[in-house]
């Protein structure tokens, strides 16, 4: 059997299992249809198979189905249904589902509590990321907390619900999110009340520079900051 025949045979087996209601096969077949390689690109049919798996509780299918409908990628856009599926995936710990919802509500121009919803999902995305126990997700959690700190600082949401804005920013920086490290360094520099705080500013600037923030590298050169000699015991910024 040639490799092409083997691939075709495998696709047929998966499709048959998917049509019989096998959730794992439905997810795999839907992704094959979206890839448009072994089979003709067909997002409408892919959505049907994602739904089969999603309705059986497959979290990744909930996410894929939600994204298809949220952005209308080859299918009819259905924001309400998309948000429902993404919310279900997020409630089961899916990090990117929570992040997509946060980004969606940030973009929303509807009146009402869309920014409160965005804040809730930034917080949930951070919790989901940390709950994985995977160090690779810490920086993503930091990114989400940074976005939450921006919303909290804006005064457009209930700040008491998610914690102090400065503490959120510090948590984001300490999780390795470089942009938060840079902003925190600027806060310490603006404080101008002692060498100790300038030491913290230097430490966070170097963190930001290592994370690829060009402005941090420029600021280090401008101020002739030396690298921190030891790990700094970074305190809350009041």
C-alpha cells in the first residue's frame, strides 16, 4: 500500500468513526477538514463534527467551535453561540478560550458591562494558566494579569473585585511578562525616594530587557544602570 493510499484509508476510518459519534474521531476529522490537506477544505462540515465532540464534553472541540463561530471563518458568524461554547471551555480550564473571550469583550462596542466581562475573563485566563502547573504558561498568566491591571487602572470597572492595580502589575512582572516589568520599573523610577527603590527599578528594567522590550534596553543605556548583583527582594510599590 502506498503512503497516499494509507493516508486515504486512515481518513476514511476516522470519518466513519466520527459519523458514528466517536468524539475523539469527530475532533480529529473536523481538524482534517479545516486543514484542507487530506480532504477538501470544508469549514461548514468541520463545524458539524466539532459540535458532535463538543456536545460530548470535549473541551478542545468547544474551543474550536467557539472560534469558528466568533470570527465567522467560512461559516455564519454567531457571536452568542460562540461565547457560550468558549465560556464552557473556559470553565473547564481552557486557557485560550478565556483569553479569546476577554479579547472579544475588550473589542465590543456594546453598551453595558462588557469591560467587566473582559476583566472577569482576563482573571479566569490567568487562573486557568496557573492551574496547568506548566511553567510555560506562567508568562501567559502574567500577560493576562497585565491586561487586568490596565482595566483596573482605567477606572471603568469595579477595581475592588480583582485586587489592587499595582499588585496585579507586580504579579504580572514576577511571572515573567516583560511589558509589565518595564512599566513597573518606570513606576519605581518615578517614585524617586531612595536608592533601594532605584535598585528595584534596575532589576525590573533588566527583566524587561531580557524579555525583549527595546525601550528597557534603551533606558538602561541612558541611565547607565548596572546589572543587579544579586536577586532583588522586590517589595510592593505603594
